[in-house]
């Protein structure tokens, strides 16, 4: 019996050592990227880090990113085994974020796509540790000169268009906006201000009422915020948060809504007039193709309507107010042509200041990194 136990113990130890060796070997076999050197299609492995599980969703933030990943995969002819997904990786647990990225790298990933703001610090850390892996981070503002970049887009252009729709739809002249973050977060504030400008362009008498959740993903908080805005008399609910919950609450109240990230009329068909939409596949295809042809650089990517990176979903025609389609089409043409930059000229803030100068438009950097003011028709409780 003693001999059997000794043999079993030796066997277990040997098996464990073999597993460790195989895992290490798998990591060592990763095709390492080098600046200026192309990677073949067959050598690519892409780790995608999602904040929720888009495989079980039909709309929302992670779902929009997953649609973009699949579009890239089809466009470039990648196999399913070349896409490594980590889902439900919450930003509040940085150890979990790091573990997810390391697992992808150990499994052979030479590109890490980190889809949410809270992954930025971990990308920066691991990029220094793994120079043969490219890290691309959504919505952040950090990068290095070799293998760490960031990407986003001119979502404010589509936000402006959705403001036109909301401004023409409201009957109470009170429009609600569920925001994930406060005024100091330029990503949220830039979109909100563009929306407010769009509303004013067709309805100068309307006001935008903001309620914050202070979290990107908070279905309960989003529901509570939407209910508070509806109770205050808002009859259109717009949003900058991850789930379709505000649209669902608008539908329950018999009001209207403007969705975000993907087509939220799937979740609230009797409320959502239109959704502001990201077409992440435009960037993901650009990114992976640049790795394949050796042209990748860490210069941040910032696409807009002209590149097809952002836009609106098709209108819900049964809810669309009269004249909205024509007004949106006219504004779209001016934005794409460059005639109109959304944040043009002088703009009054809700604290009595003036931003911008006549004959100029705010540069993208000011919009995405330095916008900490609200337009004059925005009300925050």
C-alpha cells in the first residue's frame, strides 16, 4: 500500500510538472510582434477583454464591441480559435483584469484589445512587460512609443444628431439624460454637450436634465436615474451608460428614448426612437490589418462619421417626429463635409462663462480631455 501511495504521489507531481511545462511552452510559442515587422494571418491571436458577457446580450456597450470584433474577423478571414474572449472582467478588480490579460498572453495572444476605460492602467503595466504584444485600449488617453495605443472616436457628432431628434420629439421641453460619470469626465461631458447643442438647434426652449450613476455599468442605478428623470417630467430619456435599462424605463412610463452603443429598439421598441451607435469594426479591422502588413504605430485612432466609426441606427419610423429625418440628414451632410464641427464659435455654459471663439471650432483634444463644463441648457440637480 505504501509503495502505491508513493507511486501515486510521484505520478501526480510529474503530471503537474508536465502541465506547467505545456502552459509555459504554449506561452513561448506565441508569435511575437516587432515594430515594422508584419505578422501573418495564421500567427495572429487576439485577446478581447469585455466588461460584461456580450455573447448573452442583444445590445449595450460590450455587445457593440463584440459586433465589431466579429466584423473584423469576417473581413480579415480569422478563425474562431484566433479570438480569445474574457468576459465579465470588472474594472473594480484590477487583479482580475490583469489575470484575464495574462491568461490571453499565456494562450498565445499577440494583440490585446481592452474595451473599457478601467483597463488602461493594466495595459500600460503589461505593455512594458511584454514588448512582443500589442495593447489597444478603448477611450483612454495613455500610450507608449512601441506597443501600447488607444482608440476612440467623434461620438459627439452622432450625439448632436440624436439631440435634433429629441428636441423635436419632446412635448414637455424637459429631456432626461442618464450619465455614467460627472462633469469632470470629458468623454461623457463632450457627448452630453453635443446632444444639448443638437436639441437647441431645433428647440431653443428645451432643457436637458442630468442624473449620474457614477458607474459605467450599473443597471439598478441606471433604472433609478431614469425613474427620477421621468418623475420630474422628462418625456424623452437619453443616456451615456452601458445597458438599455433607461430605454426600458422610458417604455414602461409610456415616454420616448434615445439609446446608446447599439440599437436599443430591440429592448424598448415602443420607446427608442433612435440610438447613437459605435461601429467598432472600423477600428478593429484597421488595427489588425496594420499588424498584418507591418504598418502598426501607437498613434491614437480617432474616427468619426466620415470614417463610418460613429453614426445613428435606422429610425423607429412610428415614433419619429415630423421633420426629424430631414433635419438630421442636413446636419449629417454638413458634419461629414467638414462645414460644421458641432462645437463651433462661442458657447455659453450653465455657470455663466463663454467657451470657444468666433470663427473657430474646438479641437478634438479639448473635447475628449478638457471638457469640464456644461452647455447653458443643461440642468444638474
